[in-house]
C-alpha cells in the first residue's frame, strides 16, 4: 500500500482535534511516530506478544503494570532487550502478584469499586478516597523503581484512569514526567461537550507534564485511510499510537507487513521520545 501525500494532514489541518502539547511554551517539535504497547507484565502471554513486536521494530515502547503475575520477569526482559518502559498505573484490574500487602489490596478494592460503578465516576473527585488514590499511586511508583531500578520518566493508566479527577486534581503524577493525554478525534466524532472536557483535562495535564501532540488507538485497522492519515500526521507532529499486541488482529498487523508498509515514509520511533535527534527528552 502506498501512502499518498495528498491525503495526509498536518497538525494544523482540521482532520484531528487535539490541543498542542507545547502550546504554552511555544516549542516547535519535529514529527515522530511512537507506537506504545500497553500492559507489559500483566501476564506472560501479554509480555511475550509485546516483546515479539518490540524485537521486530514495530513497537517503540511499552507501559508496564506492577504487582502483576509477570511484572518481575517482564522487568528482567526489559533490561535484557533494552525495551523502553513507562508505568501503566492500575486502579481497576485486581493485582495478581502473589507478594502484595493487604493494605494495597484494600485500597485498590475501594478505588476500583468507585471507578467501575459508572463512567461518570472518572470525572468526579471523591474526597473520601483521596488517601486511597494517593496510596495506590505512591505504591506503584515505588514498586516500578524497585523492579526496574529507575523512576518512570513517563506515566499512563490502565483504562486511562490516570486522567480521573482524583489523580489529576490531586496532583498525584510526578511533575515533569511524560503523561498520556486524551484520545484525539476527527471533528464530529465526539460531542462538543465531550471535546471541551477533554481539552480542559489536557490543558490541566500540560501544566505539570510533557505531552505528545496527538494520541490515537491503533485499532480500528480498517479503513486503512484512517491509519494513513495518522501516520501522515506524524510527519510534523509527535503522535502516540496505543496498541495491545495480545489481541490477534493487532499482533498480526504489527508482525506482518501492515505497519511496516505504512512506516516506510514515516519511520516508527525506536523508543518513546518527544524529540528527534539532538533534542530528545530523556
């Protein structure tokens, strides 16, 4: 499949809506395409599928879950193979590692019950759960540092719950880290109220964190024009594509020629970076 230049938008074209990550700083960045795989360490199959893609060069980086059954092995594999890994905060899926404290499990149970009660709970600040959210974030940051040997330089969230009100307005994410923004959409894909809310959240996030310019999910894989436009946007903007290689269709696309054909004109980054050569954010 040949990517046609005339259908590819620039970040200024009204094809995808997203707030510029460096709007307040006035920084101009070269384009780059980051494909990030979520759930590293969740279980051995998930880790192995991501590693396949990382070794193939079709995945730039991964987001790691801690306190999960494969977390420690996944940390060893990341060091062995040089996989660029950030922290994938988890508030909604039970921790599956055998070695975890009862306090951790109790705080997680309280928070997950709240967040899973309704989609609206994500946007509501719950004062009674402030300590539980703070405990969970601090514990996962500490565990990441323990098993990987470094503090995470970027943070996102399982089911994107790092953007919930208690985390965001509680200032729980480490300042200065790269944080995942809201999904970017074509005009008309979401309601005006939805786009307004997402824009506000991204602007709040950008006050303390570094952001990409755009964020998309790899699927749906069809129609192919959608991915062509996204890859084209990466020619002049910093774009993150989220993927889950444990899903057969995504794994097939990443391991076969689908993604590499698209990447001929717009190469996939070898790690998660917001800058090209000479000005990389480490």
